[in-house]
C-alpha cells in the first residue's frame, strides 16, 4: 500500500476519534489540534532543504541524534527541535514538521525523544 493511501485511510479513521476526544475534554483543557486550528502554525514546507529551514527559522534549539538506517529500506531521519515545532528531515529535505505542545497540560503528541 503506498504512503498516500495509508495516510488517507489513517486520516479517515482518526478524524472521528479526534472529534470525540475534543468534545470529551473539560472546559479548561486545550487540545493541540484545537490550538493549531485556531492559530495556524508557520511550519517549514515539505521539500525545503536543511539550509533553507535554518535560513528562514534560525538555528534549532536542539538537533537530535539521527535515527533509522539499520536497513536499506529504513531511511535515516534527522530531527531539529524548535520551541514551537519539530522538523523531520530525510536526505537533507523536510519530510514533515509537527507543532509542539505549548504547555505540559496541553493534550497532544508527546515531545520528541532523544
């Protein structure tokens, strides 16, 4: 199954769950997805090179150790952590950028691990 089809299927399956989760939270709780919908993030675009990202957003707060590469089919992924987002690179190109939690109480993905 190709990547696009897997992404579409995963999105279709997760959309109702995220909607239900958003309705179940208490009034004071904020979901990361809700914040991003309210304040669209200025994230690096897929395909940007590492030097382009650094020129536009500055040096990252942290450059995590590359992971992957144990097999030919597993590419090496590098991660740069900025205060608002984390950027994922494959072969010096952005493959994804993900918003970070604004506070420990915000519900969303856990921070990037070393």
